[in-house]
C-alpha cells in the first residue's frame, strides 16, 4: 500500500483491480507487539515509516531489545513502548521518531485501571543504556498511558541530539490516566541539542489543548515522586543546547510532585533555567545553568533543603498561625494602617546560610482585581535573619498594608512568585542561599505564604 497517513481517504492499494473498491480503515497497527510473552530477544532490526508504535511489548516479562534502528516520523510513531511489562533492557539502539522515542506505559484510563486486576498492571524494572536519540516528542518518556503505575526505570550512558527532540526526560499524565510514577533514575548522559526541556514533567497532560478536553475531571489522582537526575552535561560553552527550559515541572495543586533531586548537572544555553508549579522537596546540588543570551556565564545551584516553619503573622497585637493550605481571616475591625510582622524559623544545612549570606524575602502582590490589571504587581520585602544554632535561623519581616487594605493570608505550595494569582495570593516567602533573582533560582521551599 502507498499510504498518505495525513489523509486517510487517499489510501491507494498497489495493483488493485479497477473494479475492486479498496477497504479503508482507521486502524493503524503496531509493527511488532508481543502479548503476554516471556524471554524475548529483539535484535538488529531496522524499522522505517511504520503506521504507529514500532515495538510494543504488552503484559510481557524478560525482554532484551538490542541494536534497533528506528526511523519513523508519522503520527504516534513511538519507538519502543513497553506496557504493563517488567524486566526490560533497551540497549545500543538509535531513535528518530514522530512521537516519543521510548515511552513506558501501563494502560489508559478505565481500561488500564481494570486490566488484569482492579488498579491496573504496573510497568517497571527497565534499563535503558547506550542509546542515541534524535527527533521525537520525548527521549525517555513515562506515560501518558500510565494508569497501572510505572516504577524503577534506569536510563544511563545515553546521548540526545536534535532540535526536533522536544524533551529529553519526559513525564506526562492527568486525572483520567492517573497512575503512580516513582523511582526514575537518569544519569551519566549527554545532550547536544533539544528544543523544549531537558527534564519535563506534567500531571496536567493535554490541559487546554485543542485535541483533548479532559482537564482535571477524571477519577484518578496522578502521582509523581522520586525522580533523580545526575551527571548530565547539556551543550557546550561555544555550542548551546538551545532548549527553551532546563527544567520544567507542572502539577495539580491537589497532587504536587515530590522528591525531585538534580545533582552534578551542567547546562549551556537555555532561555529559562527552572520553572516549577506545585512541586515539593525539589533539591539541586552542584547544578550549573547558563542562559542562552550569556552562555559563558553559569549560575550555580548548590542547595540543601530549606524548611520554613512556625510562620506567624502578627497584627494589632494578635498572632495568626500560617499553615499550608489554610487561610487566615482577619477581623472586620483589623487596623490596616499599622504594619504587620511575619516571623518564623528556617532550618537548612545550606553552607551559604551558615556563612551568614543566606536571605529570605517576602513577596507581596500589590495588584488589584480591577478591570485592566492583567498581572500581579510583586514587591519584595527583605527579612531580618538571625542564627539560632547550627542549621537553624529565625526571621522577621515587617510589611506595610496601608495602601492595599484588602489582603488575605495563607500558605500556597507554588515555588515561583510569578504563579501568584492576581489579587488572591498575597505573600510568598522565599528563602535563598543568595539574593533572589528571577533568573537565579537557588532554593527549595517547602512552605510559601499568601
């Protein structure tokens, strides 16, 4: 068949008699799909222009995939997709695809949840090594079909190089697909080029897209935790990686991503360093990121976990505890002409704090809900920080509210002040190992206040 996959109605059959009407079908099969099999060797095969997923082991065990060359740029042309499958090695393969190069899956939506047993069948214990990745939506991807869960994925000694490769390490799910993704290790690899992000995760997959109206309306809560990236070099001082972002994580507020650790990573030339939304326990250790506009200058992120606790707002002689997810309602007779004081405790092993160079800023949104005000108006207030004992510091900051009386106070889990919703989230506490700059992120905040 000579097939134009962009227009299914234009299918023509080779040597079809003129008086025979060809069968038209929307079904695009996978190229190779072992089902419920064990002890499989797939070796030294070249696959070109397949109609859909190339290699799709489903509900299998003990698979060695070696020496594949996959060059296929049609719709949904994933390279290797182990699904609800365990004990897989993918090594010495090359990928250039029209979708994800490797996509680890475990069932989609209700079908995946009911597969085999209630709760679905997981996928895991997978090693990906010594592979090269060119074009693709994601290099190593978990999801989006991951209802049964994905765990224990080890990707090391791989190389990624294409401006048509959107994400190097990619995670995607939503509340219809759900699933727990955990214990993912990505290390000892190089990235020459990619277009969007080195490390990309979203539990809001397809949110707002034209082709999918799912949104956060599904019955399954997506979870992503335990992702570790180490010893990665992206780009060179004179040859930037060209990605839009170094790290980008987006999660639902009700289901934040947790325990993300990045260590010994150097990135030359991205537009944005780190963008996080609803992420907790995010750690950076010896991470160097340069912006594309100045690839020779690297900002170093050596961050220990910074915990902010015992936060109180004192106003009119009364203390109000600020706890994450809880809102403080001020009394009607609250005197807003007097300044309020925010106090609390910082606990960290960050060496910069130990040297007395750490800082904490309170970011106040002075924007209003008036028509025409399209963005927050963020004003920083520097806190006074004092050492209590090794690894423990107290802080205090005074804030005037006289010019903006209609404030509310509560913790929010977002980790960037730019995500503050106009007119609602007022106070954001950010503790850093150096003075805060929107292009220089150097902190791991577990608590933030509105």
